[in-house]
C-alpha cells in the first residue's frame, strides 16, 4: 500500500533522513519509534505529501506522493504534532471548515460531523470554543477532523504529547477502533509503551535511519539474550553463582547480579542447577527484554536519553 524507497532529506548540513526504505500493508497499525530529532516528523511530512524528498520516492497505491499531487494526498488524513485547530471557533465550526476543504457539504457533512463529535466524546461541547478545551479534548478533535473524508491512510505524529493519562487512553481506544474498521495507521512516538500497546509492526528510527523494523517479537529476537534473571541477596558470591555461567553472560554488581540467558536456554534447567548449588529461589527475578533494551543494544544509549 505505502512504499518508501531510499528516501533522503537534508536541511542544510543536517541529514534528517538518510536512505529510509519501508513497505506498509493495508490495515496495519505501524509505529515509528525513536527519540525526538530522529527524523520521524520529517518522514511523516513526506508521507503526507507536504514536502518532497531530496532523493527516493514515497508512493501510495503505486502513485507518487508530493506537494504536486493533491489528488493522491486526498487519500491521507494527517494529525500533526502541533494542534491544527482554530481556537476562537467551536468544534462544530472547525469540523465544518475541514469537511468543506475535503469537498464535503450538505447532509453528508452534517452526518460526518455528528459521527465525529460522538466518536471524540465531544457532543456536549460542540458549541464551545476550542480555547476552552483541555489538551486531550483538542487532540481528540484534531484526530476526528483528519478522518472526516474517510481516508485510506491516517498519519499520527506524536498525537498524545501533553495529554493526561485518561485522555491518552481515549485516543488509543479511538485509533484502535479506526484500525479495526480497516483504516491503515502510521503512528510516530518516542514512548516505548505506546508502540508496544498499539502497533502491529514497529520501525526503530534514529539519526534519520531505520535501525530495525518488524513485529515486536521479530525485533526482540535481535537481542543476544532472550530473557534475563536478576539475582539479589546476601552471600551470593561470584563463586556461588559460577555454575550459572553455563547458561549465559553473568554480570556482577555490588548487590544485584544479572544473568543474560541465551535464547536456547530453558528456565527449568537454570533453576535445577541453582537448586543443586543451594541458591535460594527468592533471590531470582525474571526480566523479559523490551524495546528499550533493543534500542540500547542497537545504539548504545537509552531511548529516553537519545
């Protein structure tokens, strides 16, 4: 459906994107995960057709996207990182403007506006000015404004920035419903938990490059250790724990040690050896790897500190 082929984009001496290639299929909920400044917003603007790449192409259903192709861009809904609403107008007036820009009018536009306000849980606030809305309410209205014209592809560029947990969950539920109804979603975020919760496939992006892409399970197989055991307690010396080194890499610290298990290791084997060595079961805590671990493995730095 969406093909990004060897795309580069520079701003002066800064390479915002450097040879990015991705293929997305219809019906996916695809995540772009990376720190601020990784190139996610630049990639979103290219997919939206607001800018052209310096080299490479972005195509939707085989048609090249770009500022010169408004006909193709009509198939896309775009939720930018910055709220794109008229704050001195109310919700109904905002949606009426966006609907007319999409070519909607009359009874169809009225129907779409009613559906949008109901979906955003804003029916009772439709006559209130946007400046009186909370950040979460504005974000929800921003999303429904982008889907009034029933696009094939929805782009969400960090749509939960600055919203409270309750509003964030409402946004999640609404986007998941749109996706279940067949809408393809591209979702950029620097929150690992959002990508994990929402996305069927994820691309990890940093410094304008795609470091890895796939399902969560596929991505985590790139880690050298499938799981790890945190071992804590008094009297657990290097000598006492040495039998466990047969199962992976053992790292020692002052009070808590970590055993990074090889992917082929069975936990039952580990605990059998631990029991034979008279190591207390209460000293062990199983930890499964996550996207933060993968980002650290790929870049040598924490996602949140990148």
